[in-house]
C-alpha cells in the first residue's frame, strides 16, 4: 500500500513537471504537499503511529512536528526538538533554494538535501517516503530525472553492495563535526561529502543499469528468445522485433513485414495479442509492444528481483 501511494504521488509530481508547474522541491509548501497527498492515498489505519510509551497518535497529513510529545528518536539519531522544526525547515528551504541557481549545485543538492531533510525529520512519520519523492522532484528540476526509466528510490533500497548500505551511509552522515577543518556546523562536512558521493554513485549505477536493460538491441534479443521458447510460430519473433523498433505497426502492414499472406500475418498477430505481447487501443488500431507481467523477469532481469544482468563495470570509487 505504501509503494502504491508512492507511485501515485510520483506520477503527480511528473505531471506537474511536464506542465511546468513543479515548484521548488525543497520548499516548505511542496514538502508539506507531498506528505499530505501521500497520506491521503493511505488507508485510515496507516495514519496512526505508536509512541515509545505505547500510546497511539494520529498523523496529520502535511503537518510538521510541533510539540514535545512529537519528539522522536531514529536509531541512535535524535532529530531537533519539535519546537525547532519550523525554524530548521525554513533554513533548509532557504539554503537549498539558492542551490537551484547553478546546474552543478542542483545535482549535488539532491544528495545533501536528502540527508539533511531526514536529519531534521520534520514529520512524526513518513519522512523516508517524502525524502525520496523530494529527491525525485529535485532530479527532474536538475535535468536528470528518470521519466519512468530509472529510479533513485530503487537504488537507495538496493545500495551498491547490499541493502543495508543506505542506513549505514545515512548514519555516517549524522557524524558530528571532527574539528575546525571539518565544516562550520554541528555535523561533519567530510561525512556529508562521503554520503553525497555515495548517493550520486548510486544514481549513476541506476542510470547505467537501466541504460543496459532498456537497450533496444538487447531487449530484442531477450524478446526473441522468449517467444522462441513459448511459441511454435517462427514468424512471431520477427513481428515483435518490428513493433519494438518502430513503436507501433499498422495492422495492414503486418503481412509486408512478415512477407507472407494477409491471413497468415493476421493469425500471427492475433495470437500475440491474445498472449499479451502486443496490444492496441481498438480492434482496428495499430498494434504496440506489450510486456506481460508473467514474463517480466525474462524481459527485464534484475529490475524486480535479483536475477543476473551483465553490464559494464563502473569506475572504481573510494570512500573515506
């Protein structure tokens, strides 16, 4: 249910961006809107959280922590007290709004804002989801958005080495200042740089992964092998390859592609439509490629699970 709500809100963000209506992703107003819309998509029973004393409190969508009873502890991290959240978020919004002026800082800010937002932990609950959606919106603003082809959320969940890496790097970025040469605030600047380098490397890893998995030549090869395994029609792989390359194909042109009679071509096409490999808006509309869920691992290995996919090795990076 949380994943479904996340997808719905992400689509709304994408729509705002495509219409030119996406505001500053680090603004207090936008962040509150994301939290509010996210929880509106959740069932009522998910709008409650349990306090350390066992009592339950209702989560008010879009509202920051305000009173001492809202104070929280996240692992070993104790976020700013609730009565300081508003001031922290105002400063957060102001500082990262400045970073939107330049291309390079817009990209770096995606990583640094992600940590600093979670450090403040402005909401009683739901901060992780909001921060990932904020990062998604910031990537769009920076000109490196996934547009449905790659996701920073997927990368953060998987890490570079294992699934626990994200929490370890977030904890590392919580490190206190290590001396006069380690930034000017209470937190370590060096640790934040480590986190930013890791975060952006994860983003690059996801871009590389999705570049490989959505490469049309490789996808065509996987599709051809799949169809050969499940269909006796030797023409089917060629038809799918043609539709994949051209995006769509008029029904009247199918026999030209297959170099066969209209009746034979129609039978091949109809079988692929029934099997879910081709689809169309109406029975007479052009056919388009489809990706049946039952074969998602064959077509997109490692996109949903941990199957193997060979991609070029990344440039080695060293972390402190």
